[in-house]
């Protein structure tokens, strides 16, 4: 069973010229001189093309923007929630102070309720 494989290499200009004019040949992952069979370059596979890298970066940038917006929204909701709770606590504290004042008046020695 054979699998089709597409491999992309970035070649230096001198290698391209040598392959084009026949002074160099490719054997697997090696570039060598035709006459002497001396290796002049090793090929290294490039896994992604620059356009694909740019496209991937754009996708990641979009995801990052969405994540940042969601985080800011979450922070805003949390701040609003804490503000509402603080307001309710202040109102509760005010009511407790009024109740304490009323109890102090009720228990006042002038009214004869405390010995």
C-alpha cells in the first residue's frame, strides 16, 4: 500500500539553478553534484506554507479577541453584582441602626422599662 505524500521545501536560488541546468540532482532528501555525487545540501521539510501560518494566526487572533471580550464582560457583570450586594448591605445596615435606635428608646430608663 502506498500513500500519497506532498512535501514542500524552501530551496536556495543556487540550488534551484543547479537543478534546472542539470549540474545538481535531488536524491531523496539530499542535493548532490551530478558528476562527483558529492552532497551539497540536505533538504528540510517545511510543514506549513507562510499563507497557512498567516491564516492560522488570524484565526487565533480572532479567538483571542472573543476570549478577551468575554473576560471583560464577565468582569463587568461581577462588578455590577458586587455593587448591588454592597447597596443592599448598606440598606440592611441602615435598617438595623433604626431598629437599634428604636430598641434603645423602648428600653430607656426614662420610660421605666429598665430597672
